[in-house]
C-alpha cells in the first residue's frame, strides 16, 4: 500500500491522521518536528514515501523552507500542505512554491481521503506515462512491451510499479512463458537504477563452472579453457540490476556464493583471492515452487529469504483470458512489421479459438502461434486454418464432459505428440512452444517413445 509521511507539531492531529489513514489501508509514519522528517528522508537511499502531509507552520523549521528543500531533492514526491484558516496566505504561497495542494484544518475525512486517492492516481498515471515516453525514446517494441487488459495482470503490474522504487530484491514466480523477464525489465526501468545496466542471465542453460565464470568472472588459468581474464556479470551490473532467470536450477555450490553477494555485497573472482565490492539489486525468477525446493533440501533457505524480500506471482495466460486477444493482435503487428507482410487483422472465429485454447506454453506459445500464422498468411486476415492444430483442438477442460477419465501422463503425451507433429519433429521449436527445456523434452520423448510413434 502507499506510504504517507505526516509532519505536524500537534499530537492530536498526528494521532487522528495516523488512525484514519491506517484504517483506510495506508502505511503511515508521523513526525512531530520538521527536522525529524528531514532526518528520516535524508537518511534513506531512495524516497521512502509516496506522499507527504506537512503543516505549514512548524516550531523548529519554516514550513516553506522545508517545502523548498523537499522539492529540490525529491521533485516527484507530492507535498500536501495542512493549514489553519488563519494561514491561508501561507498555503497559497506554498502552492506557488510547488506544493501539490493544501487542506485546511479541521478537515472532513472524506475530503482528505478523496484528495489522497486522486493524488495517488495522478502520480501512478504520470509514472506510467513517463515509462511509456522513455520506452518510445528507446524504441522499445514487441520484445519489451507489456500488453494486458485483465484485472489479474493489472494487479501484478501495479505491484511491480509500487515495489520498483525500493531497492529490495524481488522474486518473480510463474510458469514458463508468462513474461517474468518483462516484469524484471519493468522493475529496473522504474527504479532509481534505471540509468545503470540491466543484466540478464539464464541459470538453467549453463554448467556450474560456466555459470560461476559468467557471474563472478575469472582470471587467466582459473580453469581449463580460461585463456584470458574475463569480467563477470556482477561487475557488469554494478549500480544496476542483475536478473537471474531459473534461479531454482542453480547448484548448492553456486547458491552459497550468491548468498555471500546478497549478504556482504562482495565476491571473489574465480582464480583470484581479492575481494571485490559490488552494488547490485537482484531480481530472480523461477517456474518452480521454491519453498518446496527449500523443504526438499535442494535450495538454501537463507538464500531464498535474501532473494524473496518481495514476491511477484505471474498468473498463467489461461487465468487471464482477457489478455489473449490484445496480446495476439500485438504479436500479429510485430511479426507483420518484422516480415514486411500486409497482415492486418484476425477474424472473429480465429479470435474465438484463441480465447478457448488453454495455452500451456503461455504468452510465449501465443507469440509463436501468431508468428507462424503471419508467415503462412496469403491475405490480410488471420483465419482458423492458419492456426496450429494444437490451438484448433478442443481445449482440455472439455474432457470433463465425458465419463472417459484420462490419466494426466496420457494428456501430456498427446499434447507433446501434437506439438511435435505441428513443428515437423523440430525439437528445439517444440520445446520453445511447450515452455520447457530441450533436455526436458528429450526426456519426455524417451519416456513416451514419441519419436518411434511419430515416424511409424
């Protein structure tokens, strides 16, 4: 919830506002003197609140001078002046010096709460507009766009914007293909570290030695093949954000070294003995139940809590169906532009099929389906015939309509078989659509003897 700082030398005002705003759901800190508020603000690395309610006349510091200091140091944080009827002129002067608004004592709670709600909505919209402008200036397009219409993802996005301004480590959880790296990018772009590097590493695709080398760097001769010094991604991300995708696949040895970095803010380059300091915000992501991994002894509990200061859970696409159509149209435009094809629309029947499909590969699978449809399209409209058989098939929930019960592994076998046929037995492409690694797909193929069945 939004955090509000209140500064007033009248104890009864502080008690009243503290009780009222906390009951409404806000987080509140109160300060009886202006110097106390300034000390709290100046001791923080980033702005620790969303709104400041400040009395215009304080016994230890001039309210207008304090407002001037606040506006110079934290210009994006709105200040609301509280004033008695006899000091309206002071309030008007404060508005001229940059205060967001003023409210006179005694104030009705409805007026105060309405003002705060409007103020916070305005601040959120201004922040989103700034992000949009920055994205347009950087030419951010298909790969970085966050497209949604659903209430479920709105809640995720609002939480992302809220926690981005802190320096806390974030754990992003969700199935493969739900957009965890996009959320990590949004966290970085909306943080005080936005002008510093955003560095991404997929932990699942590297061996322990290569993962350590990528993270910490190495000196020449540290291991076989280390023919020169190499800077690690921790140093590359210094001052910025390091995104560790698939953190649940990291070995215990690497986990121990990561724990040191999160605790001590330093590390040792492979093959060296010298400690190096680093200032990095960690955003980690996983499609595993990491708490279960902790219980099973496969993931360190102390590292889990270091990385999971705040968690963001991404719902699968099947649980936010209102996002399917806008995402499909976004991917259509991006693919058509990239391939220089005049595909402009999706017909209603095709949209209906897309909306009914369960999307086990989530947003990534939808992107692949739309790219394939654009490639195959000969006209300007995507029709049902251009969709893969997997998407055209009756969704799995229809199994509930029959008394013929099917085992879960049989459903999995049928789905993997269908995707393999659609891709012409292209394993890499099939793994990408399914949202699993190539190694996992190979294991499933062997388990179900799928290649033999497909070629029979």
